[in-house]
């Protein structure tokens, strides 16, 4: 008798939480290190971060395809092992004060390797969960990630005052712990197409599915909206809403805590509804929350707006992963999830750039203008997902307990 999805999922969630906690100790402070310690201008720092985001965009697609061919657990192990090596080398370069160019190259490579892991985790859940469990399973993954983000940056802030190399050494150690947990506790899943060869042309063939391509376009658009939470909101909150840096930190703590406390309950509460309607409602919550950001003055109103944005996050994020898995043919789940991850990561990479331009050119004239524009984009994306739902079969829209891929979980030989 196979163990339940809950029993299979917990080791993966623990591994994810350990990894994110370790990485969030150091990576939020990397830009600060480059600027304050190494003296790089912010333009070059931004370029380095953009290069890393571009690398992760490519890695999302590669990780999904390789998960189909090699099995998602093997991809996870290779990814986190390579990332541990890259992050350890970053710590060594910082300690030796070696050329900063090598440090930036390793940062990009570490992000590239890590994105394989993200795709493999999503593929593992798609294969291990039946259709009715996917939304809740992806919701629990969000909880594990946010638990790491609640704990990691707070510890990292204290450690950064003592030693930046120590931060990255601890992050490398966390990657190794995650590697051990994945290897010894996560159930193996065989590749669904072990006979296939890796091909970029085959990866991009997911775009020939016109319905899936439309879904990816909507994923990209809502990712542009989602990406405004960190950089753009931080700058706006300090410059136009009268918040201090410490209060901005509390906003992100609030964001993480709401996800941890509400994600599982909300995912369970909406899993019998149409996915397209659930995602559309989440897009409207994003629109309402960002509209509130534009007009908020002071910490209480800004906190209320961020709370609404976070409710949109807990509704949209697992819904996108679930719909991508439901739309994918059984033997192409990795390819489809990887391609959707590429589209979503592209939106996430462009979001800060467009948000920064809006803050530069629109905010001086009217501080609420960028946020009203974001709210309009969120509302239009909600309409797009709602309309898209009319084209979906019931099991694709999350209504059937069973459907194609219901019992796609295939354990690898031990």
C-alpha cells in the first residue's frame, strides 16, 4: 500500500523550508555587500541581479524538461548540490576579497542551478498528487517557503553585522543539509520519458499548445503585478507613505506570517471551486491591495493594503501551479510546468524594472499613479483568467476528483 500524499509530501516540505531558510540568510544582503563593502554603483548591482533573474528564467524551463527525462528527485539532488558548491565558493571569495567579477559570475550560476530545483519540486508535486490534492499540496509548499523567509532574513540581519562570508558559508551548509534530506527522505519518482533526449526545440514545443500559451501569457501578466511587492513597494512606502525602513521590514514579516497562517486553510476552502474563478478572485485582491498602497499614508493603512495583497498571493500562487499541472499532458508535465515557470519568472524579472520606471516618471506627478496602473493590470488579468475558464474541461479547472494524470505517481525502483 502506497503512503498517503501527506506522508510523501512532508519530507519535501521540510527540505524546502531548510533550503529557503539558509538561502534567505544571505541573498537579501548580497546587493548591500556589493554596494557598501565592494563599492559597486547601484547600476552595476542592479545589472548583476537582473543577470541572475535572467539565468533563473532559463533554468525553470530546463529543470522541468530534465525532470520528465531523469526524474524530479535526481534533478533536485544535482541542483542543490551544485548550488551548495557555488555558494561555498562565494563565501571563500568574500573571505579572500578576490575579484568581485568572479563573485557575480558565481551568483548568477548559483541562481541558475537553483532554478532547476524549483521546477523539479513543482514536477514532483504534480506527479505525487492526484488532481483533487494539488491545490492544497502547492499551498503547503508556499507555507514552507514563507516559513523560511520569516526566519532567515531576521537571523541574517544580525549575522551580517559580523561577517558576510559567514552568511554565505551557512547558506552553503543549508544547501548540503537539504541535499541530504532530499536524498534520504524524499520518495523517488521515475522520469516519465526516460527514452527521450534533451532538446531545446522540444522544450519550446509547449508553446504550440495555444490554450497553454494563453495561460502562460496570463501567468506572465500577473507575475508583473506580483513582483511589485518587494522593491517598488519598499521605495514607495519610505518616500511617499512616510514609513521607516524598520516599518517596511515589518510589512514583509506581516506578509510572510499571513501566508503561513492562512495558506493551507484557504487552499482547502477553495479546492472545490473552479480554479479559473479562484485565480481571477486572487487577481482582483491584488488589484484592490495595490490600489490601497497608492493611497495609504502611515503604517496601519499600508499594513492593511499589504494584507489584502497577501490574500491575493495565497490565492493566485498555488492556483497557477495547479492549473499548469492540470493542463499538461501526463507525460509532459515537467515540460509544461517548466515553460509556465519560464513565463512567470520572465514577468517577475521585468516587474521591478517596470515598477522602477513608473516610480521614477509617474510618482513625482502623482504618487498613486503607478499603483493604479498596477491595479488596472491586475483587474484585466482577472478578466483574462475568468474568460479562459470557459474554455477548460472540468478536470482542468479543478472540478473533478479524477481526471487525466490522477494516478500519475510512479515511484522509481529502489
